[in-house]
C-alpha cells in the first residue's frame, strides 16, 4: 500500500527505521550496510528527510547521526502510518478483539530496531491464552499483512522492546 505512495524503496526503509521506534538512530555508513544500499542513495534520502524536518541530525565523534524528529508536527501521524503499513495495528486489533485478558503487547526483534525483515516478533502479557487461537491467528495475519508473526506469551521483555498496546491506553 505505502509502496505506491512512496516509490523510493530506500526512503520507505528509512521511514520504517526511524518511525517504528523513535529511539532508533543511524549514520550514513551504518545505514548503507544495514540496507545493502550505496552510500550515495542513503545520503540522498538522509538529506531529503532532514531538509524537510522529518529527521534531526547531530555530530557524535566523527559521525553524523540521524533520528526521527519527535517535534515535527507530523511525527505521530507518520509513526501511525508506518505502523499500519507494517501491520502492527492489525496485530493489536486482532489480539485484543479475541483475547480480553491481554494486558500488554510488545514489539521485539528486527521490527523494534526498524528492520523490515518479514518476521514480526510480539510478546503478549496475558492472563489466559488459547494456544490454538494464537496459532490460527498467526496464519491469518500472514495472509493479511504478508509478514510472519511470532507470538511469545508472558516472556521476559527485552530493554529495546516497544509497547504497542497497554490495557486501557492503546498506543
């Protein structure tokens, strides 16, 4: 869906990187290696996104580091669009619709780091769980969002996890 609006694959990957988790940051060579792109393509997109105010940059040692500009008026909207593009909104709605005892949903793994790897890892903090439902939900979600979803139930939450739902206060 978003690929038709944003035709630059590199720009879309950067938006995913910086707007999935506002704590993510990166620098030119690191992003080029991570995305498997030329530094020129990365530089062009970093310059465009910074010039328009979507990214901020600062110097750290001998590198210029980039991150999402949380003060940009469209920050929250862009973050919501990127999360919908990845299918995170669909995952939350599907889970809380059927599992009323869900207290929290956390995003971990590659997607928490802003990498669109094709496998979304989710930790569910829940009272009661129907394992058969979760398994069938994984298959349904794969068809809908075209990404594999792995659920972990009541697992320890890593430090870089992103809370995408909390009972009584959805993100």
